């Protein structure tokens, strides 16, 4: 497995220091959240070019994440969405993320739906989501970057059922969050992985408990970690498996080595 670490769990570190920490602990890459702390998506692309050099020097791959809570609105979390007022700003941001990914050599950009806007009928919300995704997808195709759509608890696209509805209309890849499967899916994690199959382009992994959207260190929730890793291997997934411990940023110096140690130990458990 090629393990990475989502940079939202490294927000207490300067990006250059965070990348060194990952490389020192044997990670293969970083899932870089575009935000004001590490790499502002609106910064000149020269910043991304310099970062590309550092990633190459450390031997780290990269995936671009677009889940920063206040990237577009300092007072409203994850706003605007592809379905809300101001949606053009979200489309512009996602297209910019594709441009950043191209410079970084990142094969995947992740995205999600956001919550359905109050007062907007479900059918209309879906139409807006499809339109926004289609426009970003057209931009990504020109750049050769894959889009990995992530079902997220509490959002319009919350479960694999919702993603499949979207993917039946658009050629969108899937970002599967293993913890989210525990939180909201009726099927166990290995079944979710098998269901994802060839559409899987990126993976987030952490522990979680049923019905509680809280990212936990491995062993603190209900995840069968050896079973999850075995399922990913069984479907032939060869992309990044990125640890997402956003609430552990204050102790990243401990969480980074602990997480990969537990992943390696789980890999060694006989199937």
C-alpha cells in the first residue's frame, strides 16, 4: 500500500516541515488540502511549481483535496457549494484545483457535494450538482486529471447510493472514506470497497464509530483495519491510501508515526 496523510491533520506545521515529517516516517505522499495554511488555491501557480520541486526531492506523491472549510467564505463553513448561491465561485475554485494538480503532477482532485441548500427542492439541487460537476469534469479532462467524488455524512451525496446516482450520469471517479463507511453505510467496509471497484481513484482512511462523524486514530473506533486493507488489495487498488486525522493536528508529531505503524502492523495480519 502507498500511504499518504491528509494535510488538514498537519495544520500546526509549516508545509515544508510537514512534508519532511511524512517522508521521515515512510509515507509515500501527501493529500494536500488547498487552504490558507499550506497552499492557497488562489496563490500564483509559481508557488505550486516550487512545491513540486520539494515533493520530488522528498520522493512524495500528491493528491489535491478541496475540503477546506472556509476557503471561500470566512463565516460559513463549506460555502458556497455547487448547489447554492455563489456556486460559480465553487466551480472556479475546483477548476483552479485542477490547474494546481497539473502543476504538482497530482493525478486526482477530490470534491464533494455540500449540504442541500435550504428551500431548494431535491430535484433542483441534483440538477445544479450535475451541472457543476460536468463543468469541472470538462476542465479536468483537458488536463488529464481524475476527479474523485467523496460521499460525506450530512451532505447531499452522503452514501454510495448517492454517488452511484451521480456516476450514472457522469464519468466521475470515487474517493472512498473508510471511516464514512462505518458511519453511514449499511454494508461493512469490505463490501463497500468491493462495490467501489474500478471507480476507486482515492482513499481516505481513519477509524470511526457507527453514526458519529468523528475521525479517530486506528484502534479508537470500530474499524477492522486488516480487513479494510485486505479488501483494497483484493480489488487491485493501487492509488494513495491517505490517513485523515484532521482533529489530531495538535499532536501530528505523534499521530503521523503512530498511524503508519498501525497500518503496517495491520498489513502483516494474515487474511
